[in-house]
C-alpha cells in the first residue's frame, strides 16, 4: 500500500493467521487452555470473552455487569453465602471454559449438578433462599479445584504488556496518538496516554494500534509505523504474548501534505456448479471518476479507498465447459458488493475476496413441456366429441333422406 495517513496504515493491523475484528465483535483464534479463580475474573474483567454472555446460572441468565456484581459480593455479610459461593464457582468455571479452558468430565458434570441445585434462585443482588454448607460442599470443591488449577489444565499466567508510541522526528505542534490493545481472549480498546500498560493472559494473541486521536502539526503528516520489541511482533502490530512485554511503536512524521490513500483489491471467477474444463472470464473493474484502477503485476488493482466501483467480466477468450453454456452471474461477497450490478465502495484496507459466480446451464437441458388436462377436462372433452359426432351423424342421415 502506498504511503498514506498513519491511521490508514495502522487500521490494517493484524491479518496473520488470526481473525480479529474490532468494535466489540467476537474475536476468533486459539485461546490459551487455562483457568482463573473467581477473584481473578473479578479483577480482570477486560479478559472476559463476550460470547460468554448472557451467562446462565440455574434458570436465570445474567449480563456481564450483573456477573461482575455477583463476583463482588462480600461472603462475610451476604445473607446466603453458600449459594452465592456456588454461583461464584460456576461463573469462574464458565468464564474459563469460554476463553478456551478444557474441562474434565467431572467438572462438566459438576456444572450441570450445580446449576440444577441453584435452580430458580436469582443471585443478582445476593437475594434468594440459601443452601446448607453440606449441600454445596462437594460441588464447590470440584469447581474450585478446577478454577484454581488443582485439576484441569492449570491456572493462567497474567503478564503485563507496556507500549509506547513515539514520533520520529518530534515536531512542534504534533501530539502522538494514544494506544489500544486487542487480545484474544478478551476484547479491549483501552485509551490513555501515549504510554499504556495492560494485564493480559500469557499466550494470548494481541494486536496493537492507535486510537486515531493524534494531532499533526501544520505542514506535516503521520506516515508509516514500525514496531520494536523483544517479543516477536510483525509489521502489522500482531504478536503472541510470551511473558511481560514492552513495545515501542514509532510513527514517521513527514513534511508536506499526505498523499492519497490507496487500497489493493482482488478476487476470482468461479463456475457454479464447479465443473472442470472451459476457460473462465476474468474480473473487470470500472470506477467512478476521478478514481482510476491501477492493475498490479500479481493480479488485482490498486485504487483509492472510498472510491465507488463496479465489478464486471472480461469475456475475452472465455469458454464454458463442454456441454454447457454461460448463464446468470452473481457478484460477491454478499454485503459488500451488489450481487446483480457488481457495484461497491472500496473499503479502508482494501478487499481481496471479490468474486463472480457464473451459473452453468447444461445444453438442451430445458425440458419440452407437454400440455396436460385433468380428468374432469378430459371427460368434458369426450362428451363434447360424442355430441359433435352425434350431430355429424344426424346431419348425414338427414341428407340421405333428402
């Protein structure tokens, strides 16, 4: 991608074997197989996986805020400490499992039994009838052993990640942007100062980026960003946490006006059904002025971000597989490209999964339709023919008499 504003460059972070989508959307990756106790989950809410909620305990479901309130209950003063203790153990186990911990069969069964024991008691606010210590003892021991690492995969190691963003060179009037860190497990976008620190689970996959709130001095613009760290971090800001880490993100400051920001787009054509043979057409692209697509040697185009373009087909040299002919075309991906017209807006960072699906129609496959009549119609036709025949015969006899 050509040099552009720092925000455009930074927004392209994290595309290395992991799908991490910002703005609260679920992140998908290999989660660490480990557990945390209820007290640790209470203190590290930023590690909670959003897919765990609403979280069910007994017959009731709870939001993240309600779960945090339950974990914060004081067992020394709450009037039903036994059932609340069991609820805390259930919460900790479910949060650990949601972030990747593998529960032994005994723990899975204990969760089923514990939820049944809680029943319809609403734990939000510490209300409801209490259980006896004897009723919860066995289940509580099984779940707490799992949560504390005595059984199961073991406890998670919590480490710190410190990151600093600097401007190179420092220019009067410029202000460095604040930082954000997104990790799996956990979804966070914590803004603060240009230096920030996060507590994360060791083994998490993380992505560092800025919040886009920096200020460029007059006559300068923020360009590319580079990373320096003892941990293995790639050019997109992606890294796997392996102990405490310190990262420096350096933004190059350039004099002059920022050049236009470009994105790379590409895609492929496929037959439906997928039949071998033939030569598919190639994708063609036309964009509204003043944007002009620039073909790339490896395929695809470079085009201005935000440009309005229309996807089409170049049929030069295209042939359908033997016995088939081309039929309708559907453009994709759905939600980005109009399936009929092929029109779309070039997104920030580009798009590499443009598609055109060409339906194949088998030659002479259209059946010849034969008109049919229902039984009542056939009966009426027969009666009509008999009547017509009678009239013809009657006229013939009458003519003979004449």
